[in-house]
C-alpha cells in the first residue's frame, strides 16, 4: 500500500523501539509511517539512564555489535560512549557485580574486577563507602533525547513519515489481518502493523483478541547541576542507573516504581512524586563528593512491565501481519537490535541473527487475571 493515507508498514509508537524498527524497515526500502499519541520519545524512551548493556537478553550480541556504529549508520550523534563502571557500596553488591563480570567473560566480553582504591581513582566523586566494583569495557551509554532525534531524522531522511499527536484508537481487522489504524487524525491503511505502543499496546491488542499482560509504571529521573567531568561518565550502583552528561550534570534513576493505571491515551499528567527524594538520597550515597549538588530538574515517563520483566517481540499467528514489540523497561539500550529483529519479522517472517522464542507471548499462557494484584503491582490507594 503506497497511499498517503496509509503505508505498507504502520508502526504504532514513536519511542526508540518503534523508531528503530521504522528506520530499519526504511533502510530496506519499505514505505513506513510512524503514529505517536504525542511527541516522539516523550515517554520512557527519552527519560532513562541511556545504558546499552543487557547481557541476559537474546538481543545482547547484536546490541553490542551495533552501538559503536550507530552514529555512522544514522548520520546523527547519539553521544554514545563506550565502557561503564559499576560501583559497590555493600559487600553483597560487590559479590553480585563480580558474578556479573564472570558472566560477561563467559560471553566473550571484557570486564575487570576493581578493588576500592582502583574504583575511587576512576570515580573521583566517590567516597570511602566505595568497596570496589567492575570496569565494563563494552556496553556504555548514550543520550536518550539525542538518540530519539537521531532515529527520527534518519528515518525521515530515508522517506519514512512520522505523524505526532495521532493516538491509535482502533485497529481495523478484516479476514484475519489488520488492515488499518483509526486515529483522531484519520484512518491509515497498512499491509503490516508493528505495535510498539508501550503501555497502550495491551489495550490495542485486546481489540484483535490478543492478550498482552502489562503493568504501567512511572519511570523518574533526576538531573543535578554540573560537576567536574569524570573520565568515565557511566557509573552505576546503589540500585541506580545513569550517567554524567557531556556538560557534567548527573542524570540518575532507578526504582522503586510507582505503579499506575493508564488509559488508551496514556497518563493525563506526569507530576513529580516523593520518589525524587529517594533518588536524590541514593545518588548522594553513591557519590558523596557530589552530595552538595542541587537537583535542577526531573523527568517522568511511563514504562510498561511484563510479568517476568522480559520483552515480548513476536510476529503473531493471528492476526498474521502484526508484530508485537514491548520492551519491559529495557527498550533504549536494546533498540538497535530490537529494530533489526522487528525489520526481519516484518519482511522475512523470522529474525536473522538470534532465536526470539524466549520472548514470545506463549510464556504467559495460563497467567491468572489478577496477576498484578498477586505481585502488588497496582497503584497505591
């Protein structure tokens, strides 16, 4: 379908997963239209720590292959920086990080175990609470907002289209396939559909008889005033993920989640919550020599969580032209690889570089209807 009121492939969701998928498809010559309910990257895609290392994912090797090349491939800067430090402030954390380093080594990636003196030399904002950690020589981090922009601009350079403020309201199905997407700005026909709509994905798939269990949560981050630049800006620990920006600001987030219920159009507002105090305290604990810095702004996005915390990436059997992509909080770092996988599922029917069976919906068969209540993943009264 080449009509301007539709596209061969319609992608619902303008976060990094949807934009990466659209860019990969456009690179292969597909006619692509991205629909977003608001502004691209306005949810968790633009509000995260920017980390790019998910060693427990079947997409991990492709993630690591692609990130160092993304600026060149996209033609725009993502501010990607390789390497990260993970710093322990408790003996339990140190044991866990050493276990992670061993796992990285088994996968063929370099990760060096550091003692307290070594970690303090590499992290000048750390204090006497630093017990050691690991130096990860892969992965790294990028700027989430820059990356969203890079995907969007690169997609448009290839002729792909993005329609913002066009929330998907209804999927139109005929003959076992989805043939169109209804929005307040018109109905858009398609030959194939990618549903990468974050927390709204479950609502949309319900319309075609597909159950995708998700629990939305607010993902918050804080940003401090600038500190002197560290040699390595990616420093995790104390349950936090984040980075130092190129201007010196510290941008950090990391649980606990504030569970939410969101409708088809997403949350009505994103006010800050008391979780910001928790984040600020833990950043000061992790980096005591930055404890005097003021928090100058905060971000709040919405992330969708599957019951087991792993993504779902699958081409459905019915409707057989629909690809589901929900990333359960790890979408940013995996986006180069997930976009490649989605491209393969749309055009070839199978992923070319890894086995996606662990990410299928079948693992949730028999899941009780009250699974959120059982996990305590409902909004507080």
